[in-house]
């Protein structure tokens, strides 16, 4: 009904009340603004959720990188020990 009055559809009497027309248009504008605000709120919520997922992924990558660094350090240390053992074994045959 609001849409019909706002579009200028005639009433049963054949005339449109200017007050009704103004109120109907104001209602449509209010609904449009409300819809726009809801869409903006939904968009912000989606962006916030995406940012949280990206932060979580970056944190996981940082942890994995730290573990990889320690694993490389342990492997290098093991290689040094093996080399020293080979030298000692060669010297004291």
C-alpha cells in the first residue's frame, strides 16, 4: 500500500492526498536507509570475520616458521656433530 500511494496511484475517490503521498515517500526513504544500514553492518561483520581469519593464519605461519627454524638448527647441529665424530674417528684409528 505504501508503494502504491508513493507511486501516485489514485485512491477510490480519484485523488491522492498530498499528506498521504508525503508520508508514504518518507516511509520509503526510511526503509531504504534502514536497508542500507543493515547492508553496511553485514559488510562490516564480514570484513571483521575475514580479518580475524587472516590474523589467525598469519599467527599460524609465524609459529610454523619458528618450528622450522629450530628444526634447521637441530639438523645443522647434528651435521656438525657427525662431522666431528668422523674427524675424531679418522684421527684415532
